[in-house]
C-alpha cells in the first residue's frame, strides 16, 4: 500500500520544506520512496547557481525518511526515529530538477533502540547514491 505525504507525516515529524518524500511503500521488505525534484526547493538556491544539483546530504535524508516507514510499528506517539549515523556513502550521479528520485532501503539489524539500514537512490534506474545509515527510536 502506497503512503502519501499526509500518511507519512503520521510517522515522521518532518513538515513543509523538510518533508522530502512524496510517497512511500513497503515492497518485499524494502522501503521504497519517491520524491519529484521540482526545482524550487530551498536546497537548490545556492547549490549550484545556474546549475542546480541536489546536495548529497539531502539525498541521504530522502532515503532515511522513506526508511522510517519500516519503523512505524516500533514508534509510538511519544517516540521519534532519529537519524544517528551515515557510513559508506557514495555519490555516483547528480540529481537535478525534473528528476524523480526513488530509493530502496532495508533494515539490516537492530540493537536496543538502534536500527541499522542500507539504501540505494536512483533516477530512471541509474544509481545516484548508496549509503548505510542508522536510527535510534527516541522519546
């Protein structure tokens, strides 16, 4: 079942300009997210003038937000999933206005309140970013 922005906001606290997932779903145990780069996003204004490119940290945030749907059953009204780490991040192709950024991410394991994930971000089937990252579910 695909989740829209309103349904995603019930899981993650991001709003307005920082909600960087238009839709997400769980498919074969993977969190699959999509975000259309419109071109008017705040992070494109200065990165880079005349040749806007989505910053790598924003691509990682998009993947992490989509992955949060895998944690929805572990979160309560008094907890939030916080991104706690990034590792083995590789940028392979730029993401620009007009692109539809898609991510596929999985939870690899957990220990206490920490969850460890891996993800890949694509545009039109081409790998743009890969990363390992972690979350903590915090009150």
